[in-house]
């Protein structure tokens, strides 16, 4: 009433003053008067309701209440600042306290959010003679019936023996005067909360110790729950935890946790026209690789966190806004640290008062903790800096441990401002390590919070490098001059928002209206963390995988053991049958009964009929994949068959690349019909389609493939993204539609395969191309944490088209970790045929290569994508005479020749190819690198009639030891020798080309012609029979042309035996 009376009187006086002025001066304009809005103050009332499990103490107990805002006031007849509840008030007259809070005040909300109410339990020790203390001599069943005895020690000086907590507990709280054991003497000041310890050495026994309080236990209460739009009323428990690592002056029987219950209420709601929509949790964990000098001053160090503008103002200065500070570190072995996250405000106040580092963490703990096994995982590190985390030994190395937290409240307007600042990179976070006071800055570090502009990112742990700050003078502390450390010092800080900044947030004050929801506001969870959620589709997939594996095992068992009847191995089949029964029940319940719900026995039988039909078809397909004619090839020789299939696919692709399309088609048909492992064969065909830019054919494979658990599944999924993107580019209606869909699919794929870095590296390059900093930071955060995670191994592939131009061992020149890892991802996409993705990644690391190397790779990628046109300029870069320089000259001839070949400038291509003929024939590895160019040179020379040059080129394509199978090179060499009329030599190479796993008729046709020309009629007839073994396979027209050149009059008609001996023994075939 008084306040309102004075406010009304002030308004009246102001109005009269305005009236007098208006009477003295002419009125020029109408003046509007609006009364000043006085903020509404709401009082929170709290009263002790119950207290349990009090410790047995020698002196009276009392509770101390403390809050940083200092608005606690005891409700009494006279004004007092005392916030103490004495033990005689625990049961009878429990005093009430009032705490003033400004309604709808964001400042008060942040103060109460970051500063819990602290409740401490003390015992008050009266004034007494030194060495005269009451101690607990015995404990009865009731704590109130403890026997108290006054113990007076002798005046002579005797050594003191401290009773540990364990000893006191074992003795039942009884002191043995015969042994001369004395309790520890730690004293506290008489006023307030602090516990200051005094040394009693040098005093006489007759000296008096003034009244003091001794700390017993402490707890706290989170006050954020008060802020809601309803009047608050609740009974809140507060646990008071003792310090178990500290001996008390007056020994108690036990150290226990005391439970107190408080009744809190407010007459008016603390929030009226106001909502808070988000919470910011800022946690400072530890500092690593710190010099020894900092470890010695750990308790005096602090870190201040500020917001600094990334753009200079008109005075060429960067605006700095202080945010919060963390004070007091502990130098400790990393693995021995307490993992509990504590309130920084409580910890700082306790350290300031007591200067002790051994404060119990559970007295000020939050709901968060450090995960030691993942301490150095999931860190967003300072870019382009190697923190050398692998060299840190958690069991031997020390760190500066802090592990404390600040929490702040955000409104919707604040969230929008933060979102704009983060997305547009307007501000950064400045970390400053200081000594004693924030002005004495020793080290600085930067955190870029742009990652919070990425969708669904609400939490991130940053590892920020701390660099020394050079100042002219520093009064309090000076670091000794020492060389820069080998391992950079860095701090780990975690920022977490309760809700993401990129979405409209729901009001959080409604959480406080429900006791269960209110507890959620005490911690912040990472929304991007992998959830252990099982998808129903994944369950079905796993069941069918298990079914396929079981059927394959049964087939393998039957073949390996030559089982002709079930009775032969009945005990083995019983085990298989039991496993099959369990799988069928699961498949029925998870798949068929969901697709075909049943309500009667008849419907259930019908469903089982469909189930039997589908599963039998699946079993039949597995048998067909193993080949009905020879299932042992699939079971016993799958590895060798895969190698054979890979080699033949390489032959097929080589024939296609040099233009031997007819022979290549025959080889492909034979390989397709004769290959038992259809899974690998179809995968190889799919890879070939992607490499040849035949995306329509590749999409057919993607639409018809059956899900199978094999090591190529991941790479098929990668290529599916590329194929779909290329197909959508051709059909998109609006520009950028395909690109937008690709980014979304890449993001989904990355989340599903979060341990693999290929997609994250690719997304990083896409985001950098569009200058999307939030996306760049998020993807960098992902792939950097997977550098030490082994990637998926690629299945055995034929030599890729990219490797035909650039070998896989063409390594990067630089030694930057990001460049090396990016190059590995680049080679993965290049080998798979996703040249568009590979080109984007290479653009990011091209600076790590020399100009010649970059030209070779860029030209190859353009060549493989069909982007070489008439305007493309070929470069001839000069190199030195070193081994590397010689290699680069060969590579330039190799790539430039293929560029001209793709533009059908064959004469120019031959000129480049001829430079490779200087390579020594014994250098097999080097010759294999340029195999395609040499084969194309041989083919072009053969077509031009230059058989000698063709022979020379083909010879370089055949391994020097001539042991490896190589159909195309041996066949081409044989033809060249034939047309050079070196028939005997031609027989050798043509015979070698027939040593193949699949049948090719042309070599046999030419062998028949050669033997006929040499007069070996029997051998010629035998070879011709083999050549025409399959009439549907036509022979090359050249063979018939060569037959027409033979004069029938010169042919010996005797076919019983050759007219001339066959030194090569070809007739034995």
C-alpha cells in the first residue's frame, strides 16, 4: 500500500508541474504523457518442511541458505540478513524465507538459471579452551541419545594423532584416551559460509578459540523450475552430501547424506507475458598439452569466454562482448579425473572462500558427465592443426581439469539473432586463459560456432588450440621463455542448445508445469547422436540374410560331404532344421503376417502357402547362383572363380577400349553364360556401365538387384547416389532440382553410414563450392573424427578405367593429413567410375600436386567424362632428367595420346604413343601402367598396315616372362606375325591365346589357316573343327579372306597325317 501511495503521489506532482509550465508558455503541440511502468516483483517463499538422516554431531547443527543474488530474507518481526535455520528450529518453529524475483525479467532468469540455491549444514562450536572439545563417545540406537563427554587433554605437549574416517567408523565413533588419539583440528570463521582453517602451532593450552562453525554437508536446488506462467507451489527435496575426503575436527559416528524437504511457493506467477524458448549449456572440460608452469599454478588459472565480431568496425577494431568465466583448475592424471560436471557458479564461490581444490563434486553436480572412453572422440578441432591426440596417454599424462558448466536462457528473439550471427559467420567465440584476473591473459583460442547453423545440430565439443599472447608487461605472472611445444596446447569446450537454432523453438517454460518434464531442462542431449533405434525394414533384411546364409551352408555341407541321403547325416540336418524352424517363425511374424494379416485358420493357411512359394523360389535362385551343373564351383572354388571372372572382365574391357568390339562381344557372352557367381558378374557389369557413362543400363541393375550381405553393398549404394543424380540432371524441370535432391540423399546416406567418411568428404566439397560455412564445419567435424576408423574394403575389382590412365600408386606429393585422406576418397570414387564426384574432390586437393600431376589427373577426368572437345589445349610440360621426370614425360605422352585418340586424331595419337616405345621390355610394372596406350598403338598400326610397329607395340604388352594369361595381347601379336608372314612365330602366340577359360573361335580359325598354308592338313582340320565347334559363333571375315588367298592346287589332299612334322605339336590340341 505504501509503495502504491508514493507512486500515485509522484505522478500527481509531475502532472501539477506540467500544468504550471503550460500556463507560463504557449502551447505549441499536444504533449502525451505515459506513466513509467514499474516492474512487478514476485516473491518466492521457501520453508523447511522436513529433514532426515542428520549426522550425529557433538554441537548444535544449523542450516545456511545462500544465493548469489543475495535477495534471501528471513520472515521475522525485525529485519535481518541472517539466512540460518538453527537445530532447535528443525522440528518446531521452522522459519520461512522470501526471495524477490522481477517478473518477466530475462536478467533474473539467467541469474537463477546459472546459480542454484545452495544449502549447507554446519555445526556451531562455541568458544572453548584449546584442546578442549566435545567428541562423540558412543552411539545408541537413537541419534538423540548419543553420550557426550568432555575430554580435557594434559597440558604437556604430545604428538597429535589424527583419527581417519575409517578408524572413527571402526571404533563406532568412540575415542580411546589411552592411545592419545585426537581428532583433526580444522576451524572455520564465525560468520557466513566459509570454512577457514587455522594452524594452532605455537599457542599455549590455556588460549581460547573463538566461536566457529564447522562444515558437514552441502546440497543445491535448481531454481529454473520456478519460471512458469502459473503460480509455483511444490515440495522440493534437497540432498546434502558430506565430504568424505576430509577429516572433521569433532569426529562424528558416521558421515551420511542428509535429506531435506522444502516447501516453496509464490503468490503470483513469475512469468506473465513472457516465454523462454531455449537453453544454452556451456561446459569447459579440460586443457591438454599444457606446460609444467601452468600445472604448478592450476588453482590460479581461469578461462574467460567472449563473443568477438569477425568484422572490424569504423575504428578498425573488433567488438568483444564478455560472456562468462571459468575459474580454478586441477592438475590431475587424465584417467583419474572426476567425470561429474559441476556448476561453475557454486564451484567458484567455494574455491574463492576456502581455496581448497578437494571439494566434493556431488555437492554441486549437474545432470551431465564426461565420457572418459570417448574423451577425444567427436571433437570439432581447430582447422589445419594436428593436435597429436594419439600421443596423449590418459593413464600417464596430466591435464588441467575443470569440468564445470554455465547455463543461460534464450528467448525467441535471441534465438533469431544467434541464428543469423551463426549462419552469416558474424561472430566467433574467444577463449582467453588468464592468471588470477581476466586482464592477465596468457593464451588465446578461437571457436567458430558456424556448425550450429546446420540442420539438427544442437551440440558440439570443440577442441580449440590455445596460442600464447605476447604482452609488453605482466605484473602477476610471467611465463619463462621456452621453445614452442611439439604438441599444441588445446582446450575442450562443449556448447549445447536444448533446441536447435535453425528451427522455431517451442516454449520451454511449459516444461516447468510438469515435474517429469522439468527434469529435462537440467541436461542437454545431442540430437545428432546415433540412436539405438531398430528399423522394422532392417529386421526383415537381417532375417532374409540369415535365411540365405543358412541355405548356402546346407548346400555347402551337402557338396563337401557328398551327401546322397538325409539318413547319412541325420544328426547334422537336425541342427539345420532347428535353425530353419526358428527363422521361419521370425520371417512369418515379421514379414508375411504383416503383408497378409489373417483372421482365420483358412487365411493363415493361405498365407503359409504364399510364404512357402516365395521362399522356395528364393532357395531355387540360390541354387542357380551356385550352378545346377556344378555346385562345387560355387562352394569349393568361389575365390578362384572370382579371380578368373575379374581377369576375363579385364580382357573384355581391354578389347572394348582398343576397338575390338566383335571379339569383345563374343567374350562377354561366353563369360555371362559360363560364370557361376552371378552376384560378382552383375556387379562387374554394373561398374562397367557406370564407367562408360551408361547410366540407364546401370539403373536397371539397381532396380533388379536383390539385397545381399556382401562387402560390395556399400559401394553399390554410393554409386546409386551418383547414377540417380546423373539421370535426374537429364530430366530436371527446374535448374538445381537434381543438385538439391543429391544433397539431401547424401545427408541421409551419411547419417545411415556415419562411420564412413566418403560421403562426408563429398558433402564438404559441395558445401565449400557453394560457400556454405555451416555445412563445411559440420562435415569437417564428421570426417575428421573418422580418420582413424578403418574404412570398408572394396571388393576385388577388374582394373578400373581410371587406373588404365592413372595407376593407383600415383601418390600425392604433399603430406597434409586432410590432403592425404581426401586423395584416398578421390581414388575410391575414381575407381568406381563416379568421375563427377572424384573431380569435385580433386579440385579441393589439387594444390597438393605439382602442375604436371594436376594436369594429368584433371585431363584424365575430363577424358573419362567425355568432356574433351576440339578446343581442348594439350600441354607439354618440361621435366628434368631424374627418374621422376622421366616418368612424368611418359605419363604426358600416355595421357595426351589418349586425348587425341578420343578426338579421332589417330595420327597425332600415334606420335604420342611412340614415345613409350623407349621403355625397356624388362620393366614389366612400368609397361603395365601404359598398357592401354600401347594396345591402342598396336591396334592403330595394325589397321594402318604397319605390322612391324604393331608387332613392336604388342610385344611390349606381353609380360616379359610370358607366363601370365593375356588374350588380347597374344592374339594381336599372333595376327601381326601372321601378316608379316612369320607363320611359325605366329603359331606360338595364337596357341597361347587359346589358353583361356572361355572359348574364342578366331584364334583357332587363324591356326587352321596357318597349318593349312604350312601343309599340315591334319592339324589344320583339327583346328578348324574346334573353330566351328559352335556354329552360332561366327568367325572373323578376315579368316575367310585368308582362306580364299590359298590355291587349292597347292594343298595336299592327304589328311591321315601331316605332310610335314609339327614341331609345335598343335595337332595334339
